[in-house]
């Protein structure tokens, strides 16, 4: 029996439940090779204790961690980065070049999150953001390769969800760690082990064509699995990729339908909920509607915000 919230998928890959806003919401992935470790995404400062427990359970120490890999700098993925870097003395922080300065000086990042959630909620979710010294940051652009105990992890620049987003391709398992580019897939909604997927169009850098292109690039590698931050391993990649493409287009159609409307964000949100209902029927979700609405409430709200911002950005 492993600790609650630690799942081993084989190939030295584990998901650690970060505990961010509740169970099974945000995974931190641990990759282990030859006694060396990399962590993908960090949750918030409070997530560190779960990672330290996971390292102990897998026989690794804080000194074993060579890399903290950020898919992007939205704070549910990067909020704990400073705390992690303090805890892991040998680690380098790996991040898209656009994100590096915000990890070294996170005040603008926190201001942006406060604008979305409100200052009090932002503080409650993330606490104090701890700066990371630039000397410990690797700015990883497309094609950059990392060596983890002889295991090569390749960086893919994958905009669409954010311009500072990368995905990490593990050449040993031939799987991607996708952050948010390959959407959300919550285990509670699985039907007979079959996952559903849903795109995330969070503000402020949703770009549908870029997201389609990023997904196609990953599909071209014929990956064995995708490891999503929300939440963990999905297989059946061709089916889920097709669903992602279809649902990105559906989100764009919703936004365009209401582009000129008064109070369009509310209308967009209502239509996204209708789309979720269609997916629930299509997939045969077994959880009650009240439960899937609870699970997806924040994601739908953020998707509507992101589409609203995207409509404005097109004017420019």
C-alpha cells in the first residue's frame, strides 16, 4: 500500500496528489531514474509536504532532485516553485524562456492572479511566492534536452493555453507531461476506466490555432500516454486528441456566437455548461449532475473568462 495520493504508473513515473484545492485536482509528477529525480509542476507552497512524503516513500531524498520542471507559470502549476527550490538544494528550475523572469521576480505573477481571483483568495491559494535565483533557472526552449540519470527528457514549445507553455517528452516511456495544453481529465468522471477530456481556455493567452498545432505536434510522436497536471495519466491518446480538437472548436464557436452580445461572459459560461452536459451524455458519466458541476465549476468559469479575453484580443 502506498501513501494516499501517490500512484505508480511504471517506468519510474509517479503522480503525487498536490492537495491543491482538494484531492485529484492537480498532480505533481515524479520521474525517477537511477536514484535521480525530476518533478513536473509544483502546485502551491503547501504541496511541498506531499512531495517530501512521496520522495521518502520511493527511497529518494531532497538531494536526489535534479530538476523541477514547470510546464508553465500559472500558479496552480508553478506557485510552489520557490519553496521547492529551497527544499531541493541540487535542483535546477526548468521553465519556458518567457517565464524565467517571473520566477525570479514573482510580484507581477501574483498581481495577475489577484486580478483573476481577488487578492484575498489569491493569498489563501498561494501564500507568499518565493523568488528563485536566476543562477538556478534553466530557460528551456523548443528542442532543449535534459539528462536525468541518463534518461533524456525533451522540451516541446507548446503554446495555445499560454505562450510560456512547454510540454516534456520522456524518451524512455515515450510519454508527454502536458501541463494544460492537452486539457483536463478528472478521474472521478472516468467510465469503466475510460477517460473524458476537456480543453482549458484560461485567461489570458488562449490561442486556438496554436493549441491545435501543439496537440498535433505531440500526436506526431505517437506517445504511449499523456500525463496531465489535472489529472495524471491518460492513454487512448488518438481518441482524446480528436476530442480535444473538436472541443477547442466548440469553445471558439461559443465565443463567436456571443462576440457582440451584452453581458457576453455570462452567455459564454451558460453555453460551456451546455457543452459539458453534452459531453456527460456522450461519455455516459455516472456521477450525478450536481457532482460534475462541482468538479468543473472553476474550470468552466475560467474558460468563460479566457474566451471573453480572447474575443477582445482579436480586435488588436
